[in-house]
C-alpha cells in the first residue's frame, strides 16, 4: 500500500461503522473494482452487516385485462386474491 496515495486516508465503512479502513488502490489497479482494506488486520474488509435489500422491482400482473403494477413480492398474493377463479398455474 502506497501511503502517499490520497486514497490511503483512513475511512469508515458506511455499512457497519468499522474504521481504520482504506480503499484498496492496488486491488482497483488490478481488477477495476474497489474494496476496502482493513489496516488493523491487513485483510480486505468483509462487511458483516448485511446491506439493506435492494428496492423490489415493480412487475405487471401477467393476467390479460388486469395490467396492474405491484412489487414482485406482492404478485403471488395479488394473483391469489384477484384472479383466484382463473386457476393457479403461475
Ligand atoms: Zn463494513
Ligand atoms: Zn392482476
């Protein structure tokens, strides 16, 4: 790690709050990806805190003449509630 590198400034993980981390500039040079490096353990920072789930995609109800949009997690419920007479083949 080149300490003259401006990216070697210690930062804090926004996700789990761990500090003494730096951006792994060498890793970025090699792979084009960024990862955090823990200067305490001399290991890449593996975040233990799970990230909040991505916002769910909105989907169209696939049933003809319905055309409603909803979160993809709600589609099954919607089909059961609104389209129960249409069969349950989805
Ligand atoms: Zn973290
Ligand atoms: Zn529908």
